[in-house]
C-alpha cells in the first residue's frame, strides 16, 4: 500500500503524527518517519468446503475476509537524546491506549486526497531499540474490520411518497406466503464510491408503523414489522447494518431487534456504485417520515 505524504494515529491518548509531521508540540524538529507499512492491501480469506461423497471435488461456500494484520516500522527522529526519548514515550502511550480500545489510523495519498482511514488496535508488543542518531520501532496493529474507509462520512435522506397501494414480496407458490411491505414508500439513490461493500447506519424517522428497508439494487430487505412496531413522530429507529443492532433513537437501552422478521430479513451493505434504497410502511407523514442513510465509501 502506498501510504503517501502524511499519516496520523488517533487513540484515546491523543493524536500522533507520522511521516515528517511534527510529532511533539514541544519540539518541531522531532518527528516519526515510517520506513515500512505492510498488511493494509489485503486480508486473509476464510472459506469452508465439504467433500462430495463418492465423487471427485467438493462444494466450496462463500469466502469471507478476516482481520488485517498491519506492521508499522520506522524511526524516531530528533537531534537530541531527550527528543528521541520523548518520542518513544509518546509512541508507548499510544500503544498502551490501543491495547484497551480501538483507534483510527488515517492516511492521505496522491490517489485519495480526501483521505482514508482504518480502525485499529494493538496486535502485539511495541518494540523500540537503538539510541543514536535514531531509534527504530515496530508497531504491530490489527484491523478487525478489513475495509479501508473514506474519512468523509456521508449522510443522505430518502424522499417519502404518500402513494396508494401496497407492495409485497411474493415467494414461490409452494411456500404460499406473502409478506406485505406497507401502503406507502419512498426511495433514494446512495453511492458507495469505493470498491468494497460498506455497511451503513440507517435511521428510520417516524411516524411510521411496520417499516421495511430494502436495498432494491441487491434485493436484500430488512423487515422490522414483527409485532407491529410503531415509530412516533420525533423518534427514529437506528439500524446499524455492520453491528446488526436496531435501537430506538440509537439508545443501547432501547433495543428493537425483537421486531425483526428473521425469516425474511438481512442486514445488508451498500455495494460499490449506486444503490437504490426504499423505505415502506404504514401510517407515514409526508413531511417527516424518511430514512437517513449514513455511510463511508469503502475499499478492500
């Protein structure tokens, strides 16, 4: 991976600047230079296969990406021993913080001037060695989410159209089951500018009863209509597609996942390119009912 001109590592301790940016506010001549950054270009694949009995070959199922293991190597640059020691203390403090909670690795390159980022944690022990004129370091990190995201978070709303007539998903006749989508709906186009699926957060703003979210482009649907969920005006149901949670007003103490129709629902991503997202349901208001989609472009 080309890591370009500038990188920052943000943790609960603060922000660390890398690649010829001043790393300490107290010493503008001290900086941390990366000489090597491996692991961001690809994650190991997990796959399952089963041998076919009494035949050659096997059945291979869908593959999934694992976490990314990152290795950051470089030097701590300062004209003085005290400056190098201060950089080492700074780096150790960030490593300690990343051992307890996630941080954000941000980078800017010539190809992506807007900037990209990954969520990271400490993967192994930080090593710092040497004394004059530089100290060398190795910082192992792990990104549990293998995707690289845009630093810019996008937010866009659907338009809700009060239209007569209900839709539905009709399954093959042998099942003899029809799941209603509601009497009104509204859609919008949402573009993931990367090359990998990006799982959005979707806020369904009321009033609406038995809401249904569909990614029309992929055909994947989230039915939140089991038990007749009603979202009042001024409230919203927050669907986190990545973490597979549904909460009233985003509160962890007010889960709504029990209203999901598990037989027909899935937590879906925005695929690369344009995605048409449709919200449908009963008893909406044309002035306030809508789905707010929040996402970042994603790359593999």
